C-alpha cells in the first residue's frame, strides 16, 4: 500500500515538473530577443569622402567653366573674400597655372550647410585624372590631387582597311592606342603607307578611373603585319632604360624615324622631274611632301646638330640637321620654329623642331622633307636606317624568358572581322 502511495507521489511530482518546464520554455521563446542577446539595430553608414573632403559635412554644387571665365571671377561670384582671391597667383605658383583653366571643364563648390553658406573648398577638374583643390582657411591653400587609376590589361586586334586611326574607330578601341603603336613601330613601319589588310595585335594596360577609361598605360607586347611582313615588339629594360625589342632581342629603335610627323598623307614624292605647282615648269623635287594641317608638330628624324636655320624664297622657314658624317636632313615651309632651335643647337630624335606651314613656294600647308647621304639627295622613303644596340649577350637569355608568355599569347590571338563599333578587346 505504501509503495503505491509513494509511486503515485513520484508520478505527481514528475507531472508538475514537466508542466512547469514546457510552460517556461514556451514563455521564454515568446520573449523579445533583446532579453537574451544584444541585437544590432543601428546600420553604420560609411562617410562619403571625395578629394579627401568629408562630403557629408557640406552642401556640394556642380558647375562648368564658361567661356572667358577666370578663376578669380568665379571666386568673386561665390563671395570668396578678396584677400583669398588676391593670394591666388602666389599660392598656386608651382602647383598649377591658374591661367590654364579651360572652358567646359567641371568644378565643384563645397559650402557650409548653415545660413552663412560660406565656401570652404573649390575643386577644379583639370583632366579626368588630375584636379586642383582650393581651400579657403585663414589663408588660401592650393593643392594638386590625382584620382585613383586602375590599370586593366587588355588584348586587342584589328585589321586595317584604310588608316590606323580609322581602324580604332571601327573596332571601338581607344584612339590613344594608335598613337602609342605608331611610336613603338615608328622605325620599322611607314604609317603613311599602310595597306588594306595590314593588321595588329596588342597586349596593353587600359587605365580606368571609376570604371571610365582615361587612357592607355603600358604596352607590354605588340605585333604588326605590314605588306605581309611581320614585326614583334616586346617591352624590356636594359641598362635601367625601358625600350622595345623584337623576338630576337634587336632594338626597334633605329638611327632615323620613318616619318617626321604623325598621321598626315604624302602629297608628292621624290622625283627628278615634277611640274612645279607655282612656277609651272618641270624641275627636280628631291624630297617628300607631307600634307598636314598648319601647326602640326614636326620632329627631328634622328639625333643631330642644327647646321642651318633660316628663310629663303623657295623653302620658306627651314631647318637643316647634320646627324653624322654620312646623313643630313632638311625640313622646309615651317610656320614657326620649335622652342630653342638655333644654329649649333643639338637636338634629339623625336624633338619638335618646327611646325607645318606654307611659307616660301607652297600652295598649302605641308612639310617638304629632304635627305642627303654623303651630300647626295636620296629618297627619304627608301633610307635604310642603321639600328641601335641589341640586347646584350649576358641579358639575352633573361630577355627571351621574359617574353615567352607574351609571345605565346600574341601568336594565339586569331584575327577576326569585327562589325563597326563592336568591341575587339578582352581582359588578359
């Protein structure tokens, strides 16, 4: 009997415990989470910083430089104190030439958010990359800045139908790539005589600021086919100098450039019998005429010394350079001379020596290029320029190893027809 009573008591106690357990569990499960753990109810927002300025602290307005506006007149319209405006010239010296602000460029004004609306900063966008910050503190502070540039390696290829420049548009490529390729192959490819069917491939860095292309960076390797002849170019450093070399380690640089100016056309060639367009008589034209817009820069074909600089009725403003004991070049019809060009001046290959004009006997703006070998006139388009030093023997193995991956990549690129405005590049 006692055992039955004890068993009944135990069962009753266990039942009460079970009821209490489930009741408490249900109660706990219904309580707010905050009773047991700290929940993150506040979302942290990263402050917006631009040009190193905490943007959230200001009222920001966007503007564009108008025609004939000056930085001084802009500051005056913003009620910037006259003391700061008067400091512009001295404070900006060595940082930025305030006379070089350009109509159409953007600028931003950062003003206090209170009733004073006092201007604290003005940021002028000089280029897509470079900007100038004017800070109006106790005195004017002028600083230059640069946006973060991200290089993206690209592979591009194109087939030329008329000109390299047009090919860039057809294949939707950055036109600056055309300028860089013409610089690299300037000693081996005549860009005034490109043929339909000429081709190129390039592995290069395209530069981006906030997902917007702002230019071309390093060209690591390139290939150009001109009239069936193939040329390779690989970027490599020798004796602390970066340059371009072919697959055998020969420098692409030579004693003379193929042409003294970019992207014009040959309007008259080398001949001993040409009807003179002004004199209307047959006479020799022992040079090559390059038609180009007036003011187009003309560069020295090679290192040399200015032996003549002057004017005559036929050549107009002209310069004559002696490169060595064998070769001399002449440049006629300049509108004006390059900075510092004078008789006896030593010039470097690619240095601007003058600008296309129509002085002397000329019916329109063009450059008349002359070439002499041992004092005898020769056709500038047929000059075989001697190369500069190749990769040294001790560096040749390292050079060939460094270009292997680029060579494989270039050779694996298959040229394909591309419809107008269709991208022809891919990420490396």
